[in-house]
């Protein structure tokens, strides 16, 4: 496994791999790796000739500088983890390598970027779209792997991939959860053991709404209320939003009917922002 930190090196490497008619599976991460990331790496290994993982804590997607500073970083540990899963290359550039002097070009996906997570975190998806565009341009992956937990991010990436003509297939893997049901996230490391157990209320709330849906409830307001009431029963939880949206447009809907929909939740739990979602009427 080779660790690469220069744009020029990863670009020349990706050209060489394509000349050899080998497929590239790419897993973009911000490090602090957990089993959710590993599920993406494993799928990339099964699907591709060459696996590249990026580790880059992207400053442009943080609207809160304190949140950026607190984000966990341990490249040595991350590289050790990846070495166990037959990763071929790790691209771990520093900030100056990605955003050089006088950097002034950004990518913005209209519509999807300024609602829900975008409204709560202004500029977040502009940062996501920009770094994904840079990485896709450098690596030119055949397949790129993302987790369902970050559902709105996935929608943004799918849209920019289509609109900008990247020849990359976006593969979305199911959310990986802790034994309690809490969605795995690098941010979970900022919670103590008791808080992590109590944060499972988020998933419990989503499952209650799913059960109501399975029993025939189709009114979005009613399902949202189920989620809100369950989460509000936990004193450490402060809800940012609960929303039921069309899975492609991310526009909120009032009745679910036959379309694929998502129940989305964002919660500030003991000072840590957690997001989760569940799919209704899955087309998978």
C-alpha cells in the first residue's frame, strides 16, 4: 500500500491504471475510520481492480471552525486499519495541496444544497461538491462508494456526477450501525459510552415510524410526529429537523404513496451533531 500526498502523483497514477485497462474503486473519507468506512472499502475491493481511499478533512465543508478543529484526526491509525483490507493506495494530501494559493473555484449544486443539512450548515454542500469534483478529476474512478447515512450528500454527489459528466458509477452502501442501533460516525467518538447508548433513541424513533408505515400510515406529518416524540423523550437530544422527503429531489412530501421516500433526522446530542435516516418504499 502506497501513501500519496501530492496531486501530481495521484493524477499520473490514475492515468497509468487506466492505460492498463484496470478499474478503480474509490472511497473518499475524512479519516477517523470505522466499520462504516470499512464496509465501503470491502465493496470497492470486490468490485474493482485497484482500490484508492482518500483521507482529507475538508475545511470548506465546515461552516463551524470549532467543529473543524474538533474533528478527529489520526492518519497513522487510519493507515494501519486500511493495510488490513488490501487497499492499494491512500491519498492523504494536506490542505495546501488541495486548495492552493488563490484558490477560487467552487462547485454548487442548486436546489439540493440549501435545504435541510444545507440550511443548517450554510456552505457545507458547496464544500462537499467542490472536493468531490477535485477528487473525481484527479482519480477518475470507475466506481465511488458512499454510505446511506449521508443521504443528502449522496444526492448531491449523484447530481454533480450526472451534470458534470463524470464517468463514475456512484454506489451507495447501507448504513452500518453500532450494536445499540446508533449509526456509525466519526463524530460518535466525541460521546462517552453512556451517551452513545442513549443516542440510540434516534434509530429507535426511525424504526417506530417505519413500523407505523408498514401498518399502513402514509401521512408524513403523522410519521414525523412519531419520530419527534420519541427523540424528545431523551433529555440529551435537541432536534434540528425531522423531515420526510422524496429520495431523489429531497423535497418534503405530505403523503408517501408509492414513491421512495426518506425519513431524515438531525439531532444535537450532548453537543455532537448526529444525522440518520431510513428508507421507505425502497427500490433496492
